[in-house]
C-alpha cells in the first residue's frame, strides 16, 4: 500500500508532539484525522496543516469521554470505511503527582485515566476500522519513564524523576502494547510503544532538550512501519529500550 493511501488518527494533536506527528504524517501524504479535546484549538491546528497543503480533517475527541470516541469512530467509518494508523499520543502530567510516598491519589487516578485507560478505550473503539485496513499500525506514545528497568537503575536519570502516577501510567501503557501486540501477532496490525525523548513542550514547561520535530520522529517512524516490520517493541529514535 502506498503511503499516500493511509488514513491516520492522532489524539491530542492540537499542539506539542501530537501536532508535529500529524504534520509529518500529512507531509508524507497521509490523510490525517486530527483530534483534540478542545474544538477551537483543534480546528486552528487543522487550518495550519491545510495551509501547508495537507489533507486533514477534524474530529473532537477527549480520550476520557466515550461519546467523543464513538463520534470519531462514526466519522471515520462513514468518511473512509477504515483506519490505517492510530497514534495514541494524548497525555498529561498532573501538578500534584510526585514521589511514591506522597503523590495525590487524585493526580494518580486522573493520570491513569488519561494516559492508560484513554488509549485502551480509543484503541478498542477503532479496532474494527483498523481490521479493515490492509496494513495497520498502532503507536502508543509512551516514555522512557515507563521503563521499570530504567526507573530501577539508580545511575539512570529516569530513577531521579519522582512522578509515580505518570511513570506508572506509561509502564501500564507499555503492558497494553505488549498484550495487544501478542493478541494481534498473526494479523496485519502492528502495535508498538514510542518514547519521544525529553522534548520541549507544555508538558514540561518547555524544559526538554529536544525540538518537537525530534520528539515526533520515532512515533512517525513506527506509524509508517513497513508491512513486515516488528510488533510489540519499545524504542526511542536511537535504540530499543528495556521494558
Ligand atoms: N515532552 C516530552 O518530553 C515527552 C517525553 C516522553 C513522552 N511524552 C509523551 O508525549 C505525548 C505528547 O505530550 P507533549 O509533550 O506533546 O505534551 P503537550 O504539549 O502537553 O500535549 C499533550 C496533548 O495531550 C492532550 N490531552 C491531554 N488530555 C487529553 C484528553 N483527555 N483527551 C484528549 N487529549 C488530551 C492535550 O490537550 P490540551 O491542549 O487540551 O491539554 C495536548 O494536545 C504524551 O503522551 C506524553 O506523555 C512527552
């Protein structure tokens, strides 16, 4: 299948890495369904990509609101009849997340709902459309902070990051990647986790050392993975990561 034929859905694509992933996918010729929880911000993002020549549609989608997931499913079903690429990008870090001994329950619960349950709900809703693709790819935008191995290595910077809710949400998302990839291993659907790397976005008050273009690279590579490419992997733009 030519890249030009691909239909791609990106969550949390009004800004940050999600917007850049939508931009890069549209530049390869994909038709992009750009989604966001805030309609106005999402429609502005769509307008920017259309100005750059992209074929981009908007659908409002809050990963914690099942009615918006169902409406986006309906939109894609009626418009395209299938989905080739799903990028589960939307994610949060809560300000009252923190060390395991003191993080607020509210922050941990909200983070797990958005970063773990959200991608599962979106994926389960979109699977019937992904099954209609000839060659589909699901990318779960994880983080190095989801690695149990790196968090447990006191010489690695991940072990110094306190946010237990965020780290647990990405570790759980990685488990979803592993379980779904195994379940779908004999199908045409690839499922992989991408770590963008520490990237300057609103998520970290623009403290990240990578540009947003660099932060989008691994997710875009996995989204466009070839038909006989790997499934059930976890990587950043330089290497395979330990779970
Ligand atoms: N930046 C990094 O260094 C880094 C490193 C590793 C992993 N990541 C991951 O990369 C992904 C993108 O983050 P980013 O750095 O680009 O952060 P960002 O600029 O804060 O963007 C996060 C996006 O997720 C959206 N979002 C949050 N909750 C949502 C919900 N319930 N439904 C739909 N959309 C929702 C936000 O929408 P609003 O604008 O409405 O808030 C925004 O569009 C996240 O999964 C993050 O965990 C980032």
